[in-house]
């Protein structure tokens, strides 16, 4: 029953919001403010912008996770900002929090020096790019089913800098204490056996938007037209025996996004993501391929929400890699106009992942496979059937096809909310 509580809450919020929008159509100011709030993910007040990401979430480890957070705005200062959040998980009965400050060194190049302290959870195997823009989702599909988290207490200092309008960079040095919230040991033949560990990480990240258009505004450089392809490159180095760091390893991550737009809203998109890690790297900092399927017996028991760029037929914790690559291809057809209020959008999808792991025997008390044979799935989405809801179908085929037909099949719903006027 707990598994479905978040869905019920989500359905209620969507219906309530849809009703609220229909009741305020005559009030363009209120509707505009409401849409802007949901689109940006911030509830703006005179001095402080509340971050809606921290209001309520749900996952398998914390259960419901609720809290408050945000950042000061320009009415407080144009050159300094303060941000933070605190949240509480009802199942693990624990508070998590973060606080920090940033100082603007140069407005013209969006240069900020930031200092942060965080005591929170992170999904094991997740890999993020520092230069990715903050993303707000009214509903985060994968989060509900995630089971493996590690706690991290991290002190970080970072520098954001726009070398040119098309080149965004961020450099960060962080010290972290890592505590996996599941039974896990990293057993190295010479370093020893570790349940918890410390890391000192230096990360360089660069995002290249060479085909986008930009303009200089009073608040800095703003992208006015998104162009493709876009590239992101990130290098991370963990230093052993530096500031009591336990492991030495390196990671090189890469992502390329290409889009081709056609008439009548048709679109083809390719997303290539890869990662390569070398050295003594624990499971927490390896890679997964963003799986989004729960390990339950029947198709209907696995019914959940499809993600944006996740493998819908791949089970959580099924594969981990220290070197991997994924290719995702989507072709969005023009809307099928059935009536003025029913214009479903059909999306054809193919996903492929390949990977491997060295020294797999070092990861104890956790069982997983590798992707050296190549993982394939094909899918179909029918979006925006009702209040932004749609349906998703995906099928696992190829080298990792499972003996039982139903275990290869994923049936889910989708949600796409367009807030722009």
C-alpha cells in the first residue's frame, strides 16, 4: 500500500491544479504567476525564493520526504546569495540538510564562488554533471522506486565561470564522508575492508552550447535560442591519502545531445552518454544506466511512471559498471488531432547500453550483473491522452532478454505538463 501512496497524492495534485487552472482562466495574472512558479520550481517572495523541490517526495528508503528550502534573491543582494534546505524522512526518521553561500565575482561572465555543506542521501551509481542547470520536476518518476542510497557529509567549494557565452564551466573541490545505507563492503586486497570511507574529489566540468544563441542581460548571460548538438565533459579525480581520503580513482564523463526538428512539432533526438572510471572505486561512485523497473512478479505490479531518459525494462540494482555507454534515440511524431481537446503525441524509442567492471569481486554483500553483451530495449509512448497523462510500453530484447515474456515487458504511464503559454 505504501508503494502507491505517492501516486495517489500525485493524482490528487494534478486534478487539483487542473481544476484551479480552469477556475482562474479569467484571471490572467494569477494564472501567469501559477505557471511561472511551477515552470521555474520557485515560489518567489520579496527577499527569498522558496524551492519547490523540497516540499514533498517519496522513495523506498525514506518514505515520504518533506521539508523546506530556497535561496535569497537580488532584493537582498546582487553580489551574494544564501541558500539551503532541511528535509525529514518519515521511514528512516532522519533530518537531512544543506546550507551555503555564493559570492558573485563578475556579472558579465556569471562568475560565482560558492561554499556549501551538505548532510544528505544520494542514489548509489548516479552520476551528475556540475554544469547541468537546476531541474525542477513536478513529479520525479524514478525516485519512487530507488532503494540503494548512501549518506554523504560533504564540504565543497566551487567556481562557476562562463568562459564564453557558449562555454560554461564549473570547478569543485569536495571532501565527503560516505556511509552506504545497505549491506556493503569494499574489500581491497591491499587497502583493506571498508564499510564507510572518506573521499577528496576535484571535479572539472564544461558544457559546450556552440550552436545556441545568447544575450547579455542585467543579471548575466542568458541563452535565448537552444541549438544542437550540445556537449558536456566532466573529469573527476579522487586523491588517496590526501586529507584522510581512502581511495584514489579518476572518472571521465561525456554526454552529447542532438536534435532534429521537423514540421508540425515532429522531432528526432539522440542522447549519447558515457563514463570511464579507473582506480580503486567503490560501488557508490560507479555507474548505472538509470534503470526504472521494480523487481515484482507481474506486469501490473510493476506499473509505475516512465522516466525521461531511463531504461524502463531494466530492473533497479540489476547492473553496475565502471565503464559504460548508452545511446537513446527518440522520434516524436506530429500530434494526432482527434478532437480540439484530444491531441495525443506518439514517441518511438530505442535504448542501448553497454558496459563492464574491473575487480567486481571487491564489491561484497551486493549482487549485480554487467553490460558487456549490450542491453537493448524498444518502446512506444502515447503522451497527453488526459490531463497530461499518457501510456508507455517498452520491451527488453537482445542479449539480456529474460526467459519469461512478461519479465521483459514494461507498461507504465507518462506525464507531460506544458506550462508555457
